[in-house]
């Protein structure tokens, strides 16, 4: 009992620290310093075609490693929002695009490249008028074909200011990018608006994949009896929507064979998650792709 109240107190203290403005500014200062010193890293997670098992894409994920190489200073869920808040995300985001395209070009040289590499894009980057120029110049520098770079934009960004977003997305498409809507289903999409946007892919939020086959014992049956079961219903609906719109669907956070099979049976095209592979550094990705090719 004493231990758990100590634990609670500790959690509370951490939450307080992260929340205090001084603590936030300190993290931002440290992030800027480490970013300028070239200490941020990119990790990569494969995306797998559910019917053939072919690797179709790779998502790029930012990491903030500790100096001793033992762990991470903070996870993206902490430092990305602070980078957005401080404006630092524009420089970080540019580095991510440049670095991801260079990594993809290297995979092409090695004969290990899938169809595309994806990067996450935040609102402030999306708003920058230079962003589409950065995309076209970076693709050109590495002689990458149109569609080699996928931009993941969250649903809330995509649904903000419909006219501006539609125009920006069209400019990005002209620059050669593919467009994916990330965390789909967690925001407030107008389906009518969605139809107007030049979207190539919907990424089904992990929370909906979590609901698939989570409990095959009593829990789900009891929920079902009460008529409140949701097991996979949202995933199923989003997959059907993707099919109607004629675009790919990526299931995020696939952790079990049952989830992969459910999504595949519903007609979902691509899976991403620990079941296939965790995010990994570039050297590990090269080994993973090479081993996979050898099979
Ligand atoms: P996201 O774009 O939705 O990325 C997917 C997240 O799910 C990643 O978390 C990934 O490591 C995690 N994930 C993948 N498969 C599984 C699984 O099977 N189970 C579980 N539990 N998790 C899985 P991560 O890397 O911590 O990134 C969190 C979020 O931070 C990302 O969510 C994205 O919104 C943001 N982020 C990461 N890197 C960048 C970046 O370079 N730029 C921007 N703007 N945002 C980024
Ligand atoms: Mg993403
Ligand atoms: Mg996501
Ligand atoms: Mg996200």
C-alpha cells in the first residue's frame, strides 16, 4: 500500500513537471540544442501488403536518443507537440523529408526499396508555402519517381479550412507526393469534404485495430449480449469507405495474426505494426529487408 501511494505520488510529480511551463521550455531548449547538434534520429517501420506479404512502404518516425545510446530522452508523443508549439517542427520536418528521401534512395541502390517511404507532416509545415518546393526539389535531387514519398497528414489537419487544404494537397500532389490521412477515424471528417481531397490512402487509427479480437473469452460475449460490442466495427467501416473511394487502407498497430487476418478478410490492403516489425534504425531496416527478400 505504501509502495503504491509512493508510485502514485511519483506519477503525479512527473505529470506536474511535464505540464509546468518552465519544464516545457526546458525540453524545447534541449530539443533545439540536440537537433542542431544532429542528435535526433530516424527509425523506420515497414508496411506490408496483407494479401501477398510484399513490403509496400516504410514509415519514418523521429526519435530523440539519449547520449549514452541506452534509451530515449522523450518519446515523440512528448517532443513532437512541443516542437509544433515552438515552431521547431518546421526545421525538424524539413530534415525528416530530406533524410527520409536520402534513405529511400539508398534502399533503391541496394535493390531493397519498396514503393514508397512515408513521413509525418504537422500543420505548421503544411502551411509553409515552401513545403511543396522542398518536396519537388528533394525528389529531384535523388531522382525519385512521383509517388516515392508519402506525406501523412492527420485527419484534423486535412479537415481544417477545406479550400486551403484542398489547394495545398493538389500542389503537393503536383510536386510528386502521395497523400495519406493518418489516425483516420479519430477526428471529425466530413465525408463530402473527404471526397474532394486528392487522397491516396487512409490509415486506420490503432485504437480501432485494438478492438479487433482483443477478448475472445467472456468479455466480448457479454458485451454482445448487451448489444454494445464494437470488435472491429469501425475498422470494417473505414475499410469499406476506402474501397468505395478506391484508395488504399493501412491498418496501424497490428499486433496479432488475428488482427491482420480480420483486416485482410474485410478487404483492407496494408498492415503496419509490431506483428510485422517494430520501428528500427536504418541499418537494422536494411538487414530486415534483405532477410525478408532472401525468404
Ligand atoms: P503515427 O504517425 O500514428 O505513428 C504510429 C505510431 O504507432 C508510432 O509511434 C509507432 O511506433 C507506433 N506503433 C507502430 N506499430 C505499433 C503497434 O503494433 N503497437 C503499438 N502500440 N504501437 C505501434 P511513435 O513512433 O511513438 O510516434 C508517435 C506519433 O508521433 C506518430 O504517430 C506521429 O503522429 C508523431 N511523429 C513521429 N515522428 C514524427 C515526425 O517526424 N514528424 C511529425 N510531425 N510527427 C511525428
Ligand atoms: Mg504516421
Ligand atoms: Mg497514426
Ligand atoms: Mg499520429
